C-alpha cells in the first residue's frame, strides 16, 4: 500500500477518536466525524476508502519513530 499524505485536520480527528476509544468514551458524533472525514478525503484524493481508513489508523495508532 502506498503512503498517503493525510491532512492535519483528519489526523487530529483520528487522534481524538483514538484517545476516546482508549478512555472508553468514544461518542457517536466523534466516530461519525471520522467516518465522514475518511470518506470525503478518499473520494477527493482518489484513494480507496478502506486504504485511507487503514492507513490513518496505522499513522495514529502506530506512528513511526523519527530517526535520530
């Protein structure tokens, strides 16, 4: 899968969602906002929605450590 350059606002939204998931406080509004953001970005960028969703989760949940 090719690397996708996600917009900052989508990354921030996914980080909020991940924090809520970890805290057990995820709301329908947050989940829906992430879903809609992923779908809109996928359509705009011409990427499959599933690739965008999985890439975004990977970027937020398992970030690559910066090289020293």
